[in-house]
C-alpha cells in the first residue's frame, strides 16, 4: 500500500524507516530520500508511528 503517492513511498518503507529510528514524518521522508509535497500522507505516517510506539510499549511491559 502506498502511504505517499507524491513520492511513491510504500508502507513497508515507512515501517523500515521507523524501525531504523525515525520518530517524525520529516525523518521518514529523509530516510526515503524524499521531501513532503502535498503532505496528505503525514497523517498516515503519524498513525504508523503511533502504532509502532504502542507495540514497543506493550513489549516493554
């Protein structure tokens, strides 16, 4: 599934960037060698970041 249509960034690339340490959409764009254009994808990126934080929180318990 594409998260960012402008840059062709897929969900697996976003998840890989998060796993590599990205904690903000800007860091995800940087990891994918791209930049925000229309920024419609930022909400989806924030959702994926939040999901990953929840997973890590439960794993730490």
